[in-house]
């Protein structure tokens, strides 16, 4: 797996040692790094993310924070290069959640899932360093990635009509997956209750 596809450890997602780099985006789409006083590209920003350097992007004219949009643009650029990190079915499910009643819960779940994946990757890397030095079983890391993506797709099924098929078959013996789905569904109902209480 390419280095660019690896998940950054939690400690590297935001640097506490240096303040975020301020980047300004101009009308001609050029990006200006105020720290280095130079124009940069989306590739430069992607490298900063991989290095654990935090940054914020502001619209040079309005002053609006457009960091989220620029990060999304970086993902689109990476996918366009053939990285293919996000499965098509996952993207369809994600798009389908926009505007739905569950939209508010998705960011929190995705952040938790990716944090868990980063922790697992760190644990595997530490274990391999103890046993094999600098040699890493890349196949095992890829397997962890597949397992985490499968977990995320199962969770997304909770937000779609697909999971009702699991509920309707009450005669079937409970499986590990159905138990996991029931637990996640209970958590969703709890969060919905909290949101409803806050609105009152």
C-alpha cells in the first residue's frame, strides 16, 4: 500500500507544536502559503497532511474558512490519480445520507471509525517493529484496512432500508453481525433521543 493511503496516527492529525499554517485561496484558484510566502499546490497541502502539519485555508476575498472544501478537493484529486481509496458503493451510500435524518450522526461515526483504524495501524506497526525491525507485513495492514472498511459499510447499512431485512427475519438465530447491528442501532436511537431532548 502506498504511503499516501495510510491513516495518520491521532497524534499527527493536529500538530500541537506549531500553529496551523494559514493558506489563502485567491479568485484564480491559486493557493498562497503565508508561512513560506510562496504559492503552493494541492499536492503540497496533501504532503502537509501526511507530515502531520495542520493548516487552515481562507478565501482571500471574503475571509471565509474553506478548509473543508479544499480537503475534499484533495481527496478528489487523489482519487483521480487512480488511488481508489474509497469504494464506489461506500460513496453512493455516503451521498445518499446527505439531507437525511441521520446526517448529523454520520460525521461523528466516521471520525470514530477512522480514529479506531489509526490506532489499530499504530498497534500493528509497533508490534512489527518489536519482532521484525523495519520490515512490515503490508498484506496484514491491507487486511486491517479491508476489515475496517467492511465494518464501516455494515454500519452504513443501518442508515439505509437494507437493515430492515435483518430485523424482519425474527426466526433466524442471532449472528455476530446481527448482534453488532442491534447494538449500533440502539446507540443511534440513544443519540436521536439526546438530540430530541436538546431541541425542546
